[in-house]
């Protein structure tokens, strides 16, 4: 029987609700600082979230507008946006989703590997970790970001890279995702995937059949989750034992 060895966490929307109150305002502030004249409202940003990765999102939006951005412009935007994003994180604009801190700590105490696997750039990940874990040890053993692979989610490359770097067995690993792109990437890498859906991803409902289990969040003792699919989960909380049950199953 395989034993759980590693948990691979997506970042934006999975660890924390970063998109609408973190990344979007930071992008808008950066657009203003650079004099681009762009502004992303919630509806527009929700549409663009179908494109994984902030740099790819900006580049595609420019193409839609009939504009061409060179590498220097994209890098200037990335740096400027990153400063605003970090300031928002430090200001408390973003917090961990329910049950995330509890499960992270449980897995740390069990000695299991935990990796971040994301289509965001490394700088964005580092900013979030600095803000969320400023007074505590960061619980992750490694990061696979947009800087580490040529093809991002929904391609399986980020997860294949994480499996290689972690040395974890495929049948002893679980991914936790919130988006269609992330779920497809995990599924194409043949990973068991638990999903806590983002409210902003309009493509996800069509892909949920690929998930081993679906919850509105990971659950707390005072805030139990709502489960919509997968093996029954006791006490309203996703635990190490429940993740092991996903490994044991044939999902």
C-alpha cells in the first residue's frame, strides 16, 4: 500500500485568495505608475484568469488591444507590480484560506514533504510567503514556479518537475488546486488532485470530474467544509489521514 510522501500546493486561490484583492489592485497600480492607461475591473480580471501566470496574462491582454510589449516593458511591469503586491500582502490584504494553516502544520509535524507548484513567478511567490509567514517558519521544502519550466499549467510540466525534484513517488503524492488549469496539469501528470474551487474560475466546473475530491475549503473545527465529491471526509476537515485515503484509493 503506498504511503503519502508529498503534498504539492498551488498558490493563488489555493493557499490564499490572492487574485482579486492582491494581484488585481497591484497590477492596476503598476499600470498607472508606468502610464499605460490600463485598468482591470473585476469582470475583466476574472476573464483573464483563464490565462495562467501574470506575465502571460499581461502579454495576451496587450495582444488583444493590438499592442506589443517587449521583454523590457514586461520586466518593468513585473518589478513595479511586485512592489505593490508585497505592500498589500504586508498590509494584511490577503490571508490563508480556511484550513490551510491547520493542514500545513499537521503535514510538517508528520515530516511529509510540501512543495509549492505554481504558474506565478518566483518573485510573487516569495512576496506571498514573506507576508503570510513573516513570524513563522515557511513550511515548504521547495518551489516550482514559472521560472522553472517552459510550459506552465495546464501542461503537466510543473508537476513533473516537482516530482523529480522532490524524489517523491507518483503514487505517494497529492496535489491541491483551485483552478481548471491546475487541475488539468495535475491530472495530466497522473497525480491525485483535491480541489478547493476558486470563485473566479469559470472554466473549472467543466473539469471537476478529473478531481479526486472537491470541497469549498479545507475546513476548520469551527468552520467545517462543504464537500461536493470524493470519499467522505469526517469532522468537516481535510486531514493528513484523508489525504492518505486519496492515495489509497484509485481516483
